[in-house]
C-alpha cells in the first residue's frame, strides 16, 4: 500500500493548515516552518493524531529553500501519495514547492481559501473543508471555555427583553444611571435617584424591582428570569436580542454569548459579545447601544484578527445610528455595520440584517 505523505507550509494563519491535514488524511505530516512560526507548528501538531515531522526552513533564501526541498524529495518515490498545502507560509516556499512538484503525477497541490474551500491546482475543482470552532480557537492560541450558549436562555429570559426595552424608552437617562451604577458596583443592592427613580436587587428572590419616573408618569416593574442580571446589566438585553435575530439565519450552526478569552495566567483577556459559527468561518459581533469611542472599533477589529484569524467576519451592531466618521472606520477595518434603528416600512430588522450578512458572507477579507 502506498504511503500517504502530506506537506504543509506553516505561517501565521494556522486554521488552513489544520483543515488541509484533515482533508488529506495522511500517514505522515511534514510541517514546514520558520523560526518565527515554530510555535504555530507545535500548536498544529498538538491538534492532530498523525505522525508529524517539523522542519525549519529559511523564510526567503531561495537557494536554501530548494536545498531543503531536494532533501525531502529524495524520500518521495513514485509509490508515495504526496499532497502539499500551499495556503500558508512564505511566498518563496509556495513558489518553490509548486515548481518542484507540479509536474509529478503522484503529487496533489492544493490551497485552502477564506471560505474553507479546498482548491486543487491540477483539477481546478474544490470541496468544503471541515470546520471546527473549538479547534480553530486552540489553533490561534486562544481556547474558549468561558461563554454562554444561546440555548441556555429560557422563554422567561426572552419575555423580559421587550419589558426592559420599554423601561429604557420610558426614561432613558434614569434607566442608564441606575444600571450603570449596578454594573460598576457588583455588590450594590439598591439605588435611588433624586428624581425618585430607583432600582433594587432582591438577592434571595433573584429579582430586580425598578421604578422610573418621568415628567408625567411612573412605571414600576418586577423583573425576574433565570438570567435577569446578565440581561438587565451591561446591555445584556441587546446582546440577547441580537443573538435571537441571528439564530433565525439558516447559515448559523451555533451561537455563543459573552465569550471571555483568558490570558496565560487565566485572568480575563477580552470579551466578545457574540461569536457565531457560520459553517465555514466565524462571525464576531460587537453590540453597543451607542458608540462612545471610535477607538472601540479598532479594538474590536484587533480582537477579531487575534481570536478568529483573517477569514473571520465581523459586524458592529448598534441601537443608535453611527456617525459617518465611525462608519468609515468600520469600513477601513473590514467590519460590517448595522443599526437596530434600520427598520423600514417593508422589511424588519431581522430581514435587513440577514440580507446584509448573506451578501458579505463569501466576500474575501482584505489582508
């Protein structure tokens, strides 16, 4: 039986390397890495169950690169089924491997694009790669263990959402002051404003009592549900509302909320409001009632690159519309933007948001 050997070039983007290995299903893997990408190669090795040989290449010296390839090719005979993934690594590596092996019948050369499609350079045909959300996080060095699933929320939680929105609209200023104080002081149990508006946390009953006063009326509600603290505070109501809208999109496989990535010492690193598995890539969602600082857009873009890789999609969803400068900053960072104030006479927020995502799903992100 012929030996199946797979060679993959390792760069900063580890997911295409992993996907190519799973696709090739070889007996042995050779990971070509530089001194700068050794960590990525080791991370890939830890994710697969195949025999792995790590080989360090000079990243740019053509003569040294061809010498190393010649050494490898001496161990490849006509009985070896060789596949080479050219998706990652340096351009000189890809060009050198391609020129060395393109004319050999027993060698398959392929590339994995940002839509997790594996393209065969000889047949020019493509197939879908296998996508694993948790493996992808680990491959980029950021395992995700701290999050909530949309399925964890109950009907009681969803019934609270319109009530919270109604209260917020009734007296936005007082509502914001009350919940902000509770967000900043986790141990606080009651607060009353000069206007007469108040918020009380009944710990034993796990219930909020809120009363808001405006110029002509008073509105008092008891708010209780399994995740009421998470919903009322930190704009959790908006995140759950957006996640519920996204769940109606048929491209969604899984939705995770309040995703906290840890540092090496397990302290909180960064929180992403929503991450959705959309089959071939990840969708990162930042939810804000209003954008306070335009630098938050840059921070979000950086987090998407670090945690999701170059192929991931990102969208900023706000309650209030963004100004033109913020919209341009989103565009500069490759981030989609949507406002929940976008309801039209003919289409709902849900229809408009899903339509936007559909049009952008297969677009290749600028590198």
